[in-house]
C-alpha cells in the first residue's frame, strides 16, 4: 500500500535515467569524458594475473594466508609452498575477489615472494608493491592486503611445522618427570 504511493509519484525530469550514459552511474564530480588511469603494470597484472590458483591447504609444505578489507570488500587468499630442504618458497598461488588494484597487488606479490626465504618474504612491504604498481593513495589498502596475506601465509606455514621436543633419553626423561613430581 505504501509502495504504491511512491510508484505513482512523479519523477522530476532532472532525475530521470539518461540513456546516453548507459547503465553505469558516473560518480559525482567527474566530468563525462574523465577517465581513471591505471599504470600499465596494474593493467598487465589485472589482465594477465600470474600464479592464480590454490594448493591443498592440508599439505605440510603449504602455508595459507586469508585476509580481507571490510571497508571495500576485497578478500585475498595467498598460499606459499616451501621447499623443505632449502627453505625457499618454491611456488605461490593466490585468489583475490576485489578490484583491479587488489588483483594486481596479489599477482605482483606472488612474483616478489617466489624464490625467497620465509624471512625475506616477511621483509616485503606494501610500499614496495604500491611503488612498483604506481597505486594511487585511494588504492594503497590493496598493497596492504598483499603484505598482510604474505605475513599470514608465513605465519600459517610456521605454525603448522611441528617441532618435536628434544629428548635426552629414557633415563633423563624419567629423572625429569620424578623431579617435577
């Protein structure tokens, strides 16, 4: 009943759909001919993302980082696969749901991480990603997500590595247990 009253209300001519603009809305303050320009590296990594995919998260040599930005809805999953013998990150995969800058940041981050040690990977900062991709200030959160995803994947990998408690032998273990009892 209430909705009918709204439907019957006349729509002022200034608020009617303008067919020349198409279905896309133009943000206030932008002129009709204005374009948002991205650096060619962002376009390249967005159009041809590297290392897209997933690993089985249950594999012992895989670490998974899942991060998101509630403000914009971007979600990034980055997985590293570590060579057990050398300690180097031998492969990296990602899946990102978000804007072009988020996808480009993820793709570029995978290239930066591959072949590095875990400690070297942790030294990768969002500023390096943002600088390389020439991200505008409004898109810096995308490079921060990539840095956080790397840190989260390394943390997950390390937390899954079970380090066994060294023993001194049966006699020392029994002596230690009787001393604490």
